[in-house]
């Protein structure tokens, strides 16, 4: 059967993101309301400042960098309020943003920037050594690197994004027109169901649709924008990284659409987050489960008055009912859940805050304009209560993987459903439950780890004959972690010391979230099917048994 959203379809306008957010006739709040506030310095952008800074940047790109429709800007930065004008200015100029994880190594950054063919990179001073090296490797000249954030380049060589000059040529002062349905707005990277990270092509319409779907779901939840210049109204803690689609749509875009205030922190630190909640009277936060765990269990939380918080929303990784209960017992606030993927821009399911206790463990019903199928391994459609792979269709579903048209047939069904690689079911009321993962992906604290990437690195080691990386479960911290099963070459000791040496060796080559926190196990052979495909399930089951023991 096809599961349809319980909510009436929304009219999704055929406009680009800039037009939706900035060329609007009506909004419930005034232009001088501060939308993005830097939690560390207190500096802020109100709507007017955001729009004019973004416009200046967009004009600067066109004048100084000869920016054309479809040109790509790489953004490599932790959360900064400058992320907003840089993204929106690039979109105004017809560009596409390729947003990268700010903890990437040179190699990881160079891979994404090259793959998405960036014309320039926006970054922060502290990250310059990584960017300069990556840029040199892929042939991006130094004058195509611009800074965002507080710090300026002491050598004066690199421009700050606010310094890009625009000429007065008339044709450069108009927004570059795009086709919202076809033209891309973002390239975010995801490994999908298998293999290495790939550019997820998100069009303007994908994001416009998801902002509206998400906003209407949250309004049903009782999130209201009562804000005005006095700062009243709903405020969110913006700790989800803006480079990730969850922070990009649900914070960066939704804040401008709905007029909440977003208090931005470059990095999650529980004590700083608690202090900001207390000082700014934050009312809600979108966070992954490890942060929920902090709110539920960490002693530091008791030092602060968090009574302004109305609810938390968890997503990006599984959340246990015990954790939901623990938050309620400590803070007397609901923790609701959402679900989505980079490929769906991202939100597809959203629990209402009014139903968090009734359907604990559910990610909620399908959002408006969405349809789903649950299918077995042969593609047979299943019905209510039966677990199978979740397939999704809607205006927020992406355009395919960049430069990988051959993946389309495995990614989409014949009737245009996107195959998520997640396993779950719907109950009779349309609430979905995610119960397992069919795909290879590992999620560490909500961050993607592609097993194929770690296996590639491990196979490059002179002592390793074969490798398989799978998700293990760290029971103490209640989180998924990558674990490697290795076949060593003859004569190599299979000792704890060797395992530690290899774990450190991998750590020196990857971003922190990809480290082998689940350890290394030595085996005689990686299980494979007759055509040589790794049978991950076998090792996943083995890991499950080990982790339970
Ligand atoms: N429970 C179990 C969940 C859940 C989950 C995601 O890195 P990506 O591509 O994307 C994300 C998106 C997170 C997200 C989107 C919208 C939303 O409302 C929300 O909460 C509000 C979170 O992380 O990884 C996608 C993969 O992450 C897993 C699942 O395996 C999915 O395919 N995942 N949310 N609630 N697993």
C-alpha cells in the first residue's frame, strides 16, 4: 500500500529560495528583529541587515569573481552567523553552495571541493591551513578564498566576504534568474546506501518545499512566532551544524521564513549551551540524541535555569524511549522526534509536540505532500505494522547524485520513490517507526561515516589484507560507533598493541567522527558472497552478539 500524509497538500510555489525568503509581501515580524545572534559575541543580523549583507556579497561575487549561474561556492566553516549572508548571497547570484564538515582533513576537504567543482571557498581564519593546502591540491587560487567570521587575515592577503566590491554595472545588480525545479541550490555530501560520499543535488524547489512542509508541521505543534523588535517569541539554540542539511533547512532557512531567533554556537559545549538557554530564554532546540543525553543526564545542567525551554526535537539517529523519559523527569519538557535524510532536504516525518508521549519512539507521521511505501527485499509492498525498507516520494526528494547518473536505477523506484535504505513501519494512525538500517551507513552522534571510505583507507595499509567496517554499539554511551574487522597479512601480529596502532593510524587520516571508536577485531576472512560482495550482515550480527555479551 501507499501511505499518504494525513495533512492536506501545501501549494509549493515555483520560486527560488531567495524570492521565497527575501522578496515577500507578508511576514508576522518586523525587519529589525534580530534573526541570527552570535552566542559568543552577541553580534547579530536582523532581517534588513541580513538581506543587504547577502545582496552585497552576491553582487561582489558577480563583479569580482565573474560569478555565473551554476557556479559553486565551497563553505568550510563551523556555525557562524555569517553563514547566512554567504549562503543567501550565493543563491541570489545563481550559485550553488557545497557545504563541508568543518572537521575535515585536507584530503577529505579536497575531495568534496574537487568533486563539486567549486569556484572558490569561504572559510574562517582558524581553518586556513587546511583550506590553503586543499585549494593548492585542486588548483583553487588564493584570491578565491574568502573569510567569514570575526577574524580578518593579518597578512591582509585574503578578503573578508564583506569586502568583495561590486561595480555599478546595471546587469550585475539584478538577481540571477534560475529555474527553481531544475537548478541546484545545494550540494551536501552523503554516502547514500553504499560507497563513498556523493554530492546530493538539492534544487531550489527541494528546499522551498521542505521549508514550507517543515514550517507547517511545526506550526501544528504550537510553535508560534510572536516575535517583534522586543525579542519576544520563540528562540532556538543553533548548535546543529549549518553545513549539514538538518541545520541548513531547519535552522538557517526556517529562521528566516518563520522569524524565530537563532542563537548560534560554533561547537556544542553543554555548559555554554545551558548558559545561552538561560541568558536568551531559548524556547526550543533541534539536536541529535547525544545532546539529548547531555540534557537528561549531565550534572552541569543543574547549575542553570532552563525553564524557558518548551521542547527538544531529536533527529539524525535513533532515540530511545528511556532518554525521552529521562528528559521529562529532569526538565519536564517533551522530546519529540523527526526523521529525514540529506536526500530529502531533509525532513520527511515530524512528530507533533502534542503527541510525544502517546507515540514514544515514533518519528511521527509523514509531512504534507509526502507519500511512502514500505517494501520487502523483493520490492513487494507491505502494510501497516510490517517492517520493510521505507521508500519516499515528494517535492523535497533530491535530483540524484552529482556525476553519478548510473546510481539512479538503484536509488529510485520505477514510479519515482526514493529508496531510503532505512527499515521501519507505520502504525494504523500513520506514525512511522525506524527500526533498523539496510544500508551500509554508520551514524556516529548523527554524523555520517561511510564504511567504504574507512575500508579504502585500511586497505591502503601495508599490513592489512582485507577489511570490513560495520556499526557496533557502545552500550555505555548509548551510541553507534564504527568497528573494523581486519584480515592481516601473514606474519603480522594480531595483538591489542597492533589494534591500537592501527586505530591511531586511521585517526591521523580522518575527521574525528570517523575514528574507529568501536575498535578492531582480527578475523581470518571477510565473509563475501560468490560475486565478492561483502556480507556485512554477518559481521553486524557478530558485533551485536559481542556487544550484548
Ligand atoms: N531515527 C533513526 C531518526 C533518524 C535516523 C535520521 O545525514 P543524513 O543524510 O541526514 C540526517 C537528517 C536528520 C534529520 C532530518 C530531519 C529532521 O527532522 C530531523 O529531526 C528533526 C533529523 O541525519 O542521515 C540520514 C540517515 O540518518 C538516520 C537514518 O538512517 C537516515 O537514513 N536517521 N533521523 N529519527 N535514524
